[in-house]
């Protein structure tokens, strides 16, 4: 190297560089010339062609939206399909006097003057260039006729037939199936450009959103020749779009309707699962809304009524509503005590209606406590504690359990997490533990927290979906299920899931005993008030099958006087929530249910009859016969 | 410098008194041109992001950072670059290997090296500078024009990282790295005869490359070039849309913020790789022509600075970085206007996105350093 450096001729090398730089610069100039030539070709010679493409036709290749896959229930009842709907659209570029045209439309269709604002809003919204802007979503036959007669006066205004989503069950299955909406600008940025270039509606909630990729289908296209007015003269080549896949849900439309009827207009939620598969048989959240409104469009007042109602019809209580589970949580506390060795099925305590932690003043009372201190359930073992719903038994048991181990055990049932396979928006509830309390409240875990947890109160929160899962797991004697809406895509069931998992730490005998105790909640009757199951008087008589259940009455986070609520609403909203979880038939469970009635009052008196109605409907032989068809 | 000689040539006497910009090693002409291009680009981007001020500001800030990087790179003396070239090359190879095995996968290719919470970058960006630097370092110590042996070793230096990058796969960057390395060889005086043979070889092996090297996807992109309407929803979509946008712009364009083709859905990647289409539609032929003219002036100025550098290393590196800049813009505009297949190369100093802007400005900083630091 040193030798070479020694004889390097610096001047010569610089000269060489300059020579090369000149050559390369000339090359650069030539290549720039190629670019300029290309631009001249595109922008000068072929300008007319491209301008035409861009202005008149926008696309010589026009994309065709695929028909969206249909959604069926387990018997093949249609939950969502597509219907031909004539709509009124305008191509702004082809209209000379927009004001006059709109006025004419208003006049011909005899629309109220305020409809004009709606038109204006749609025209000002971001629209795809060159594509028609939809003014009215669904035209009646008369309106179509009027427009057809006056067609010559309506240049640039078109009646277009296209398929739009239709939900025949209307509000009944709105929260179960979800709905489609027009995509927002943000959605359009996320969606695959080409695939969605002709699509007008995308799944925005529920099953419609989760299975969007399956339901959407493959876009098609046609190469068209258009006349000067932009009307299609001839389709030169057509590739038909490929329809989205049809999907089938575990949902049972009739059970869904029966569940809505059982709630009888009260606010609340019902989730019914098939214990064997975790399939969601019904999913109800009331009040509900008509998803067709999101397709056909609604005015501002209608939308405001939906979105601003204090009863929140758009809120899916079944999967997103989080409530203290109250006494429905007690079977899990009991099972935890057995699994962790803190109690046995034989152990008895005396319940005098109140409980104190050692060395503390605060009194925790039983639900049956009365002012003259006659409350309490007497001598109770775990079985009696469940069918009588003894608070004192579970206060005592919870206070003796190691909190981390207790929480760990309970979490196996899906509390504090979302077990549902295809409901990603489902809330996780809240399973508090000392770490959580330190992080979120900056307080240590007090023994009193465990005591409250023993009866499903305190910070504990669960959704109806989670409590239905708990019921299904108990029905399965410990085999864990993951709720799923989907039964089939096209003609295929979804991929098999991993190995079955089981709740750890319990024997078959333990499961039989807890199921039997929950059976007593419903069936143990005629033994005098103090010895009957809590729900027997309300649902246990003349039952043709064996049902196991557990009631719960959950305290409500107090709502204080505020501008939004009047006095009557306030007292209503501060009433307790009624819960009931159940499954039946006990020996071979076909259905597991969780019922929540918001501000309903007592679990046994209010929620249990709802649960029975739902299960009756499902186990009714006639109903099952239809189902098997 | 010799006093008598200075007295005879008054311009040199004046040059001997360093101006303020010489002291911070900045070339005002080049910087002025760069600022013009950046302002031009931001104006077009403003239209392409369509009211999304956050995106626009992010890009403006990025250019602020890029200019800072440029100034810093200009302060580093050339001998430091040369001393560090081999070490940087080794580091880059290691980083590339790490990316290959542990890189974060984004849209099907592994380009990013992710150190959680700390940084996330593409080692392949660094390579665009380090490869020409290493080849220049190697050839600086040889007699030029280089002998066959030295040419082969230079090719090895270029191809090892380029092939790894091609495997990521990141064809765009791979091409730029090869272009950067080869232009060092060109500036070093590679015999024209060999250049001719290489081109002949390339032509003759085309069928073999087509048959055995290119993947179906890459072939599709090339075929699309000749018949974009053959697959109008797939590979042809971008070309149909971008040529329509450019063509519809005509001589003078539809005016800023007036482009309809570049709205939301029609033009994919409108603010990144395909921003020329927005420019062509809204500002027309003269708009793009003005940009090309600015680019040409930048290239001319850079080549002048390169020729004026005081060492072979400096000349070779500065020249190569200039040519990389040209390849960047040529590939991008040719691709968007339907002359070359679609490869992911942004339009330099205009496309939205930070990494390439910073690499490019670092390159301009190095070019200015090579010329400005005289004594070493």
C-alpha cells in the first residue's frame, strides 16, 4: 500500500475525476431528459385522454362492490341480509345550478324544508371524487315513480338501485349481531384501498365488525366506456365481484326474541351460552336500537335521542356493562375455600346475622338482618350458605383466605379478563387484588376488602357475559369454556381450539356438591321460609326440569343529585341491580344463563323469573324440535 | 500557500480570508438550493396530507432535525470519516445481520432494528452512506484507475450488504446501495471497456435472472409496467392512478389543493412514494419541471464541490453521494410516471417520512465537509 501511495499522482487523479464527473453529469442530463420526455408525453400529448379519465370517467376501470355475506342464526334464520334499495344520488360535477336542483327535488318529493340541511351536509362531507353523493338513502315506490316521470328535469340526479344491509330482527338482535356504518375518513385510511374502493358500508359493531374480513368479499371491476355526460355506454370487460362468505352464529333467533320478551321492557342484559361449546345462544341488552337506522340514515334529532339517552340504548350491557356480581359470586368463594383448604363441605359456623373482624368495631350484616336482631341463617355449612345465600358464612370464609391465592383461583373462571373468542370489545370487569389497589387507589389491602369480596361487593366488577361463563363452567363441572358467537363460516366450523382446560384444585365430588347446593337454591321448598332455597318461592314450583342457579342483589355506585337527572330518575338509578345465574337441565346442561336487571331490586324475585322464562323457552320440547330441524 | 502566487491571483487572496460560512463548513449556494426544494416539497405535502396539520408539522420538524444533522456532519473533518470508514462498515454488517435475525417485521419485510423504548431505525439507511465511504476509503489507497483486482474487491464491499438488504426484502434500498458503490468506481476511473463488458453481461443474463432470480411478485411488477390494465386492481392500480393524476394535470396543473385524483382513495401512498403524482396533477408539467431543474442545480453544485475536494477519498465519496441523490429522484419519478417498476424509493426531500430525509441531508453535510476542510 505504501508503495502504491508513494507513486499516486494526485493531479492526474483529480483530472480523471473531473473528466468522469463531466461524463456522469451529461448522463444525468440525458436521464433527466428521459423524465421530461415522459412527462411531456403524459401531460401534453396524452393530456386530453387522462383529463377525460380524471374528469368525466374518473376511472376507466370502475370497481364493483361485493355483496356482503349474510348472517344466519343456528337454524338458518336470517339475522342480516342485503336488500335492494333505491336511493337518490347526485353527481355534483354534472350539475350546473345545485341550489335549483335541490329545490326541485324537495318540491317533487314534498320533503320538509329542513331536509335541505341534510342534503347540504352530505354534499359538504368528504366524498370520493366523481362518484355520486347519496342524498336520500331509501326511496319509496311513489318517490321513485315521481322522479322517473320528471327525469328530463333532473340532469345529474339519479335514482340508483343498490344492495344495502338489512336486519330483519330490528332491535331484537342489534347488540348480538352488531351493525354496519358508512366508513369515516379515519376508517378509509385503515382499510385496504382497492378492496374497499366501491364499498359503502363496513361492519362497525359486534359480529359485523369482527368478521368484516370474511363478510366483505372480493371487489370486482368493469372497464367501461362512457359518453360525454358520464353515463356508462358500454361495459367492455367485467369481472364480477365475489360475494362475502355467509356466516352462521350459535345464536338462536327464537331464544333471542324470548329473552327480549322476558325482560319485558326493563333495562338489563341476558347472556345464554351452550355449556358444551361456549356458543352464545342469546345475547340481549335492553334498551336496544334498530340497526337499520344506521343504514337508512337518521336525522340529527333521532341520532341524538339514541346517543344521549340516559338509558344508553347504544351501550351493550351484555358484554360491556360492568356490575358488582353480588351473591352470584358466592359459589366461587365457596369453591375457592375448598380448593385452597380453608374450609370443607362439613364445616359449620353459626350465622347470627352479623360479622365482625377480630378487634374491629365495624359490623358486616347479613341480607336478612332486621332491626331487632332476629336475622341470620343459624347453623350453616357451605351447602346451606349457598342455598340460603348466607353473607356471614362468606364474610368469614373470605376473611380467612389468603387473598392472592383466592384471586388467582377465581380468575380461572374468566373474571378480570375477556374469555370471549370473537368479542374483542367485551369489557374485562375488575378482579381487584392488593397490587391493583396499591397502584390505583394508593392504599394497602385491608382485611375488610376481603370481607366485602366474600359477597361479591367491594371493587369487584363483572359483565353479564362473564357471569354466564361462570355458570357454564359450573354446569360443565369445571371444564372451562370460551364464549363464541361464530358457529360456521361458509360451510365450515371455525378451527378447533386447543386442548380443553379445567379449573384446578377440585374433585368431581366437589363439583357435584356445589351443583347440588345451587339446585337447592331453586328446588328446595316447602320447608318453611328459613329453610327454602332463596329462589324457590319465585321460580321453583312446577318446574318440569332440574335447574341450578344463584341469585344476587348488587349494590349500585351511588349517583348523586345532578343536573342530568330528576328526582324520580335518581331514585330509580340508585336501586340495586338484580342478578341471576342458572343452568339446566342439571344432569346434562343444555343452557347456562346470566340475567341482569338494572336497578331491578332483588335477584331472586326479579332476575330469577326472567332466567326461568329464558330456560323454559329453550328447553320446551316443541322449541327443541324446531331447533333440531 | 505561496505569498507571491497569492499576490498574482487576487481571487485566491480573497478566498484565503475565510467567510463566516466557510468557518462552519457550509456552502451557502447548496444550502439555499436545498431550502428551496424543501419548501417546495412542504407546499406539495401540505396539499397531499389534506388538512392533517399534525402530519405536516411532523414533517417540517423532521426537516429541521435533518438540517441540524447536515450541519453537524459538515463539521466532521474528512480524515475522520476515512479513518472510521472500515469500522463503520463492519458495524453496519453486524447491525444488518442483527436485523436479519431479530428485526421487527413490518408489512412482510425485516428492515427495522428495534431497541425497545430507545430507538428504532433501519440499518440499511446508514449503509447508503457507509458503502460509498468504504469503497472510497479502499480506492483512495490505490493507484487510479483501479486494477481488476481492486475493482473486484470493491464489488465485494458493495455486494455483501446489498444482497443482504435485497433479502429483507427491500429492493429500493438495495438498488440505491449498489448505485452508490458503483458510482464510486465510475468516478475512480473504471475503464470504459469493463463498463461495456458488464453491460453486455447484464443484457445476456437477463433471461436467466428472469427465470431463476426474480420472484413471481417482482415479475408481476415488471409485466405490469407494459400492461397496467392487465391487472387493474392489483399491481396495475398504482400505475393507472398515478399516470392518470399526472396526465390530467396538463401543462399548468389544476392548482394547489385542487387535485381530485389524489383525494383519499384513488392515489395510494399519495404523501410518501407517489407524491410526484400529486405534484403533477396540481402543479402540472411546469411544477415538476421546476423541481427537476432545482434537483439538477443541486447535482451540479455538488459535483463542483466534489471536484474541489482536497483528497481522492473526498472526491470519490462526495461524487458518489451526489449520484445516489440522482438515482433516488430518477427511480422515484420514473416509477411514478410508469417508466420503471414499482420499488419503494421515496422522492428525495419531498416525500413524507423521516429516515430518508435525514440520510440525504447527512450526505450533503459530508459533501460540504469534503470540500471545506482543506488542510489534512
